[in-house]
C-alpha cells in the first residue's frame, strides 16, 4: 500500500481492556492506517476500578495505553460506568470525532447513550464498522423477544459492516437485518504470542506450583479461571470431581466472586480442591499451564469466553458447555477439547470422556498441541486482516495501487 494514502480510523470504546490493547497497538503500526482511540468512560483513565463481581479493585499489571494514540472524552454521567446505558454520556464525542475527520469508525457496542448517538449521527456519513460479540444463545421466545428484535433491527440499520467474532455472533447479526455481504470475519482473539512464549520455562514453573499444592506430575488438573459467579457455574467442577471418583484428578479455582465462600464450604476437607484466588495478567500464562483441562461450564451470558483462547494458546485442552459462544469456533469435540450440553447435562458422561483421555498417556498433551495449533485461525493477523477487508477506503487504495503497478 502507498504509505502516503493514509486511512484514518477512529475507534470508539468505553475503557482500556487487556484484550483490546494489543489490537490497537498493532493497528497503529499498520502501513496506511492512522489510528485514534476515543475512550468514552473518562473516569477509567485513573487505572484500577472496583469490580463488584470479583469483589475487589482490579488494576491490570500489563500496559493498556502504550503503543497507540488515544483520547479520553469527558463523561458527564451522574453514575459513570460501562454497566448501564446512562453510564456513558459524552456531549463532546460527536464534535471531537468530526474534528478528527475519520475515514471509518469502529464502534464497540451500542448500548450506551453516547455510542448510540454516535451511531445515529455518523450513519450514512462515515462508514460504521460495528464490533460486539452478542449471540442468540440466551434468547427466549415470546413478546419480549420480538420487541427486542424490532428494536435491534432498527439499531443495526445504522451499521455498514458487522465485524463477526464467530459463528454465533454472525447468526445474531443476520437475525437483526444485516446481510451476508455486510459481514466480515474478524475473530475474537488475544495476544497469542504472549501466552505461547517461553513454554519450557513456564511449564517448569507450573510444575513447581503443582507440587507445592501436593499434585504429583502424573496426576490431572481441571482448571477454572474466571469470576466465581452463578452464570459460569463453577460448582459444576465439584460435581464433576465426584463423578470422576478418581484420586488422580484435582480441581483448581483461579478467581474470586460471590460464590467463593459457598464453594470453599462445599469443598472443605477435600485435599483435591484448591483455590488460588485472583491472578493478574502477567501470571496467567504460567497459571494456565498448571492445569491439564480448562473447564468453562457456563449456563448463560457467556457470549464468547476469552479464557478458552488463552488456555488453548498455552497448549491446554478445554471442556466447555454449549452455551459458551466460542464453542463451535474453537472446540473440535474429541480433538481440541469437548463440548457438553448445559441443559440436561450429565456429569457421568463428561467424566467418561476425561477418564478415557486420562487412561491413554499423553492424550491431554496431544489435544493441547492441537488446540494451540488451532489458534493460528484466531490470531491478531486474522483480526487485522478482517478489519482491513471491512474498510472500503483501504480496499479502494489497494486497487488503485495495483492498477498503477
């Protein structure tokens, strides 16, 4: 691409997130792209914030504001936050975007006062690329469903391109009026290299942590990573441990949440259940390697499940429910992991899969290698490629350059 033919891309999102920062850094370094990120929850620039689900203040230990240009737009909401529509209210957002004169806008989410206003204002004036991961997995039949469908069809009428994170997300966009030609694959990804790097060193450190917990090298660990909350159903791991009835299996919980006390009480006296609490980002590549199988048994509102990406990038196999949004995209049943039914689930059936794998030496490791290999289709390269394909001005510039050549 001709470096003088710069395409100005504005990204509108609420606050710095550990999953987004690597993408923004990568886009800022892409030839032919001039980037500006507009953060609409200005109060988040202070860094750490209290997370009611974790029950603690969270401040990530990796840089989230390095390597790309950004602005915090003044948020005048009475109760600022990204958890409700009125929590993001930026009277100057449209003016600041207009003054910056973007060739395209990537909008993360519509369900905030300012984001919806931005979508409506720039529709038909500047190409709008929409980034979200909503699915139809939790949709229930009835009047509310159809009223919501009507409303969302109106919302997405203002979108030019939907950046699809996966199959369930694609079905959601199609159900709300976007046409196949308006959808571009832009997979949910993480910084795969950060999690896959230094495997031997991190694996050795993980083995030491296992031994410190009293877990022998030949034993097996089922790992839960995330908030200990009802929708993720962490108690399923305790039921699964009972169904396995095998002293070589252990369960490790990584994270905090309102179910922590109840889980500890239920597991009291069981030396094969361990609680590691919250671990920050720098520790996670090693933490995933403590486990043999990441288990994400969510029952609802798990639109993707980026912990699955992280575990697979670390060479771990995964066990997920069919209500986890990433399941059809990442999990090849019996190869990179397993998918089980959230409703009518059978712990005995799932235990059978794990026992069968454990009976064959090296099976978990081999499945983990396949899982890690699968992440090449869910890499930062693929995501950036999708964004490039979605921006008409970039495509036009490339065609012109090709014609000149």
